[in-house]
């Protein structure tokens, strides 16, 4: 699926303050780059707090706040942060290429 430059820019942008993702015992995430960085440093317990059988907070935030349903779907399949990190990094790279950043 082709993505427009405008949509790529939107997905890469900071979200408004009230929509930031507040990691349990961790950083405040404002955009997809922040999310990738958070995954790099996040411990497994924190990841499992947000992703378990009942929920996937990261996927929900990406879908509902960022608006990137494709990435949200990919992340929803994740049960470990390394897989999630890989998917976010791949998507950010593609979005930056489209946005020419």
C-alpha cells in the first residue's frame, strides 16, 4: 500500500501532550522515534505490563493516537519487545524515506 508524504509526516510527528504514551515506570513517548528508543531501553517486566494476553497498549496507542493501522496490526502480533522494536524501526525508516527526512 502506497503512503503519501503528508500521511508519513503525520505518522512521524509528535502527538499532542494529552495523547502521549506514559510508560509504566518509564519515559513519556511523543512519537514513533520515541517509541523505538523506549523499546531499546525497556525491561521485560515493563513491556509485559503493557503487552499481555488482555491488552497491547502500544498497538492501541499506535492505532488510536498515531493513526497508523498497518503498524498497529504488526505490533499487535508481538509478544516481545525485540520484535516490536524491529517493526517500529522498519516502519519509521520507510516513513522517513517517504517524507524525505
